[in-house]
C-alpha cells in the first residue's frame, strides 16, 4: 500500500546568494499559486533546482551537438552575424 517509491536521489550542498534564494522562493510561490484548486502537490526547492538543471543540460547538449548553430532552448536556427 502507499505510494510507489520515487527515483533514488543523492544529497548535494550548494552555496547560493540571498538573491538566488529569493528567486527560488518566488518560483515556488508561482508554482503553488498556479497549481489549481484540488491539486495538493507539494513543490519543494529540490523540484525547482532539478528543473533548472534539466533545462540547462538540455541547452548545453543542443549547443554541443549542433556546434551552436541551433538554439538549445527553442530549437530555432541561430543567425550568424559574422558572415
């Protein structure tokens, strides 16, 4: 019974500035405000950091695989201003 176990997580420590801490708290407030009436999901700081790392990884991978010819965020071709 109960909920199925999630993926294994490794604990890491990060040093962040007060501004970054405030930004994480604001993102949590946005997520909680938009989750809807009957949604009781608990969003955590780990959720915010996990999503940020995933997005950054996706962008860097796309930049590496396409030699910076395509935007890693949206997939559109980048304009070469040097040519």
